[in-house]
C-alpha cells in the first residue's frame, strides 16, 4: 500500500537522520538532498492524512481512516486529526469565501500574509506544546544533536508547510483576472505528471480534487486527463 510505504519511508529516514546522520562524515550536498527528501515525505504523509479526511484511503472504513489520519498528522506536527478534518470540510463547503478557513479574503492576497494567516489557523498552542515537548525529549532524554533536529525535523516540516500551502492552497485558490469556472473556486495547474508528483503529490490538480474529493491522490492525474 502506498500509504504504508510513505509513512514507513518517512519514519525510517526520520530516525536515521536524527540519531545516526553524522554531518562530519557526509558532504553538505548529501545533507541537503536528504533534507529535501524528508521534506517531500512530510508532504506525502500529510497527503495521506488528507485522503483519510475524505475516506478515500480505506473506503467504507471510517475508523481505519481516522486512526491512520491521526498517526500521520501527529507525526507531521502534533496535529489533531478531528480538528483538521472539521476545518478541511468547511474549506470544501465554502471554498474561496469568508467562511473558508484556508482562504485569505483580505486583498491583495499577498503570498506571505496569506501563508501567515494559514499557518496560524492550524498551528495553535496545542501543536506548539507538543513540538516543544518532543524537542525536549529528543535533546535532553535521547541526546539528539540540535543541528540534526533543525536540519532534519524542524526545517523539513516548515518547508513542507510552505510547499503544501503554495501548491495546494495559494496557487489553486488565488483570485486572478480570469474568474473561476464554478462553485469550487479553484483551478488546476498544467504540470507534467512527474512535476505534479514532486511538487505536491498531485494536489495541484486541485479542481479535480474538489470535483471528486473521493479520489485518492494517485488517481488525480487520470481525472485531470479525463477532464482535459
């Protein structure tokens, strides 16, 4: 199963990077490429959780979706799956309006102002306390080097949030001169399959997702082809 592969790959690389990666033994290039791979896997486990919110990971098995979704969002940043799920379905019902928790309804919809509001919408005191607690466990109980924590835990998580925001919220839902086609108030990118996968696990095919939220991420390219 793709979800198991993504979660397992993230977990294995996370453990290796925090506990076994030696900056003195590897080049800067290796460290950068490893951090980039971790960032991509962070995006991947969040997309798995997103599929769980729509029940597409395990159709007809809500408990399985909820459990796997909670595991993914907790690994991602200590989130509550139920809280994210409620807000995400509000986003789908009210996309691009003032009732949409993901949308910045303050013109001119600047990237960084929108990202900050988006970040603060989801990263609350609860997540801050979880991250602070885990940081202390890593540093003081498990003796993980601060450099490893920053380079392979905090850094990739933050960059992946920018990646998810850019390709899954800002570009699809940003108002432009050309009006949106329908009530979903979103548009899709035209990236080739492999770039779509690398940027955001096909989440940039966003109109297809809003039209068919029951489709898992790996079926979005086919939906994009059919709509085209």
